[in-house]
C-alpha cells in the first residue's frame, strides 16, 4: 500500500459472462478490488445472491465463470511480505 491515500483507492470492475449462444457477453455483477489486493462483487441489483470475497478480482471471476472487465485502472499487485530466510 502506498503512503499516498489518493493512490490507495479501490478499483471498480464488471463481471462478464458469456451466454452459450452467439450473444454478446452480459454483465452479471459489479466488483471492487481493494488496495490490499482482495476483491468482492455483488449481483446487478446489489443483492447478496452473487457475493464473493476473494484474494483478487480473478478469483471472484472464476467463482462465477466470468471475466473481469476493469472500469477503473487495474490495480497494481500489493507488495508481497518478506519471508524469513
């Protein structure tokens, strides 16, 4: 996380699912990727029927067989903690 609070803002994304036919992808949910890298999503109406909290946006998308479409800039991955030697 940055020392600049303006850089520590969430990034919005949509979850896109692809119908079985040749129809275009459909938005099935909205999500936020948080500064620590975790992400969550809700369905189109904000109901908890499509609610997930994962370690990243790709994890949310995998749970719902969807793809991530970033609305804001895709966040940089958070720094990894150092492990002892």
